C-alpha cells in the first residue's frame, strides 16, 4: 500500500505539480484551505504532510501556517509536517521548525529534493510509531508480547528483545528446550517495523535433508527431475517480514554456508 501524504497548498497549479510528481509513490490528498487542512490533520490518517505557510485569508504571509503549526500538537501530535518556504525566508523556516515542523523545502520546489526529504521524514515517523508501539506493549507490567515475568532476568530479556526489534540485523536466540525461543522470535517480529509483514517459522530439524534447499530457496519448473512446477521458497514467502529458523544448528554445513551467503 502507498503511504498517505497530505499536501496543504492553496495554489492549484503547485498542488497539481506536486500530485503529478509524487503520486507514483504516495496516496495524496490535497487541502487548499486552513479548515480543510485542520480536519484532515485531526483525522489522524496522515503520518506526513507538506504545508505552504502562506494560506488564505493571508496567502502572502506565514500567519495562517504558523497558527496551524501551533495547533499541531493537539490536532495531530504524531503527524510530521514539512513546510514549504521561499528561498529568501530562512528566518521563517527556522521559526517553523521551532513551532514543530519536521523539515522544510524551499520554493521553487525541486521534486528530487522533496522526494529525499519525504523519504527521510516517513522513515523517522515510522521509527517513532514503532517506539510508541513498543512502549505501549512494554508498559504492561511484567508482560511483553504474551510473555510474563517480573524477575530481573526477564526484565533484562524484555529490554534486549526491544533493542533487537529496532534493527533489521540477523539475531541469534539461544536457550535450552522449552525456554521460549520461538516466543522471543515472535516478540522481535511483533515489535519491529516488519510487524505487518509475514513471520515465517521453519523447523530445520523436521524437514528431510534432501528437501531442505528447495524448501528454503524454492525452485523453478524443470530445475531437476520431478520439479513439475515453480515452487516459492520460504525465504521469498517472508519477503519484507521475518524468518525464524528454529534449530538452525541441525542444518547440514553446506546449507549453512548458502544461508550465510543469503544473509
């Protein structure tokens, strides 16, 4: 799904230019006036918005834009706003940042530069949202993603899982049988930015050795005798999500080398 972007711009030609230039990457809504913008922001549907500070009834001054920025903390506390200013309006841009704007883009608008600013702003917003979700779940006393525990060891474990979840690095979960390694893996997935994507669990000790490579990496039709159709590998099924390789130590060494190459 495309990320939702609100463009607050009263000049129709500029609004059309932005929509034309950004529509391939974003689901765009245009608000041409303060009241329309206020309602859109209050809906909570837009993680990021761009805003021209010069809005009616004072389009030649930043009065309305500043006023809207001042209301941002109550209207849409989690929406990050990129203000659009003239090249010679450095003082205006600085004040906008002080009032809560996340960044600014100068006029005339360079679409290439705006795309870079938008990509960075969306990424920061996603990280903040992930952190809020994490704090909300961890705030349940002694609980994290279905795991319960109040001992120092469990508290330390919850903190470590939260740290790991904020990255996309491969993680090794170790422990004796029955200690909850799969629950830990699920917690890492649920607390990550990949939470909406698949979590694919593979029991490496339960798949016959001669089928493991095909199971993990898939194969094309006719790749070997008996390959009558294309098979999607488990890694590809987990695209943009998380793979949990349970009992990875049971994999043959040659296949471990291929997985290392894959990682």
